[in-house]
C-alpha cells in the first residue's frame, strides 16, 4: 500500500543529490565550451577581430548562469515536493480507505465463519436428532412386531387398522400394554374350557381342556385323559406318559397327590416324541468301522465260548482223578491207575497216564516225559487266548481310527457347506463318537475275560504238574502232601508255562 510513497521519496532524494552535481557539471562544461570558443585555434579567422573579455566578466557570466540554473532546479524541486506532498496525502487517504475496507471484510469474514460454525453445529444436531428418531422408530417397529407375534401365539389378534395407521404411536403402545396386562393375568390363572384334542392313537375327541396359564394343559374326556402337548397348528394331543390322575383331579377341583404335567413354550410348534435308537441304528451311525468293530466283538464272543469249553473239558474231575490214581499207586495197583487215567477225558488224566507209563525210568527221563506231556496239553489250554487279547488291544485303535475318520468327514462338510446347519455335521460326529464307544465296549470285556481265562489255563497247568509230581513221589515211596511241588519242579513247570504262554504274551505286547 505504501509503495508509491516510498518511490516518490526516493525520487525526491535523488533529485536533491543530483542538482548540485549537475550545476557544477554545467558550469564546467560551459567554461570549457567558452574556452574552446575563445581558443584561437578553433576559429582563427572568425575570432581575429572579436573583442577580448576579461576574467572578471567571464566570472560574472558563469555565476549568472549558475544562479539561473539553480533557480530553475529549485523551482523544479519545490514543484516536485508539492506534487510529492499531494501524492502522499492522496495515498494515505487511499490507504485509510483500503484499511477500513479490509477491517470491514475481516469482520464480515469472522461473522461468516461464526455463522458457518453455527450452521454446522445445527446440522450435526439435526443429524443426531434424525438418527435418534430413526432408531426410536426402528425400536418401535421391532416392539410392535414382537408384541404382535407374542399376542398371536396366545390367540390374540391386533386390529390391522391400528397397526397400519401412522402418527398414533401413543395409542398403539397403550393398546399393546393393555393387552399384555390382560395376557399376564390369564397366564397366572387356571382356565377350564371345552374343546377338541387328539388322543394317543391320533383320534380327535371333544372334552374339557384345563389350561395352567399357557405353559401346560390337561385334557379330560370319556375316551382318554392326560397331559396335553402341542400337536402343531394350535392343536393339542395327549402325551404318552400316564398323567390321567392329575387331569381328572384338576377337573374335579382337587389337588393331585403328584402333579404330572408337560411344560411347553409355544402351542404353535409341535412336539414330537423322540424314538429311541435301536442297536442296529447305533451301529449304522458308526459307519463301516463300526461294523468292523462289532464283527470283531462277535468273533471274541465265539472264541471266548470255545476257550471256556476247552478249559472246562480239560479241567473236569481234576482233583478226583488225581486222588484216585495216587491211591492206586500207593496200593501198588499200577494197571488200575492206568485204567482210571484212560477213563478220564481231562488233560490231567492224559498227563498222569504218560507219567505212569514211565515210572520205572530214571528220574530225569521221567521228568522230561512229564514236561513233554504238559507242553502237549498246553496247546489246547492256550488256544485262542492270544487272539482274544489281540482283539482287545485292536478294538480301541479301531475306535480311534473311526474318531479320526469322523472328524475328517465333519471338517469336509464344514469346508463345503459351513456351520449353518448342524444336521449336516451329525454324520461325521456320529462316526467319531460311536466308533470310539463300540471299540471300548468290545475292548474292556475282552481284556477282562481274556485275563481270567489265561489265569484259568495257568491254574490247570499247575494242577497237572502237581499231580504228576505226587504220583512220582507215591511210586518212589516219598511222603505225599497237597502242597505245591518242590522248587526244582516248580521252576520246570514255570519254564513250560512260560514257553507255552510266550506267543500270547508276545502278541499282547505287540
């Protein structure tokens, strides 16, 4: 804004410094020019007859010229100063006007900014009010829908004209609260009405319906009475459990000794009787692996019965035959003892028969014969024992395999269809759980029965060895006791038993 004023000031100062220098330069130039004019060499012909000027006269002329020039420049200076003063005055006036305009515009800008902020605040408040109004409207719509559904579940209809009208939310809310209070009073009371319901056989009959609020009901008729459950579509039917006594007591306004009722949530949703799964359905839910486990279980049962038959047939009348043969040996009746052994069908009879045929041999040979006979009989005693224990060990592993297979099937279903429908996941979960269950059902009894039968077989082997040792001692005239055999005999028997049981133990360990 002050740039013109600064330029004029600079121009004025420049003129003030330039004028004296210009005056001196003018005087010097004029004197030089006069000297040049006065020089005879310049114009010798023209100045030959000119009158000569004195130095004083030349000095006066130079001073006069300087004064004239100075007066001219002084006049110019005053004019410039006057013009500068006028320009400064007009410039300052313009500057004041511009400053005033700027101040006015600044105030207007501040006012506009304040107005804009105020309008933005009003707009934000309006948006919040609109959002709150929309939220309240949505909440009211949801409340109306829930109230309409709840009342409809209890056979109460809301007038369509009231629900379709707009701008009367207060009337709607008041009506809904009034209906809700009436419904609450009804739900807290016992009501008796006449109506139709279905019997257990599916036949519809007319009778008295006793409602305990809207959570339970009884039906009383000549054809049947009992607790009622929803049958779908608002209908009711008698539940399979025997609740006729409670229904009849309520119909007679009496308090039943035991209150038997079926509590339901809604009359619109039918309640179906859940049928219990059969054994075949449970096995089918386990898939192929479930049937494999069941097949192994059936095989175990067959092997157990065969093993029990073998052990029982080889241990029949053990003590009786042993005592009879020993007594005959003591009496010296070896032929009678041999005949007694032939009449018996047990393993101990055959071992004693071999022992009697080699009583006259040396002691070592006789013991070898006894051990050989025991080993020969051990094959029948240990038959299928290892197979039972192997199946008992394999069944849980098959159950684990079924678990892994079922989980893989479940994850495949989740990958393809997601987790929206739980029924799609039930197949894999059934395989995972049922196979584990079947594997444990087969393994636990098989392991217990197999261990018991193995102990039974070991007991028979000990009895055979003990009986053979008693016969030998009786023949040699040594004291006979019912105690366990000597240490040497026990060690030999243990070796034989261990040899015969090695396959079973090895299989079990594997």
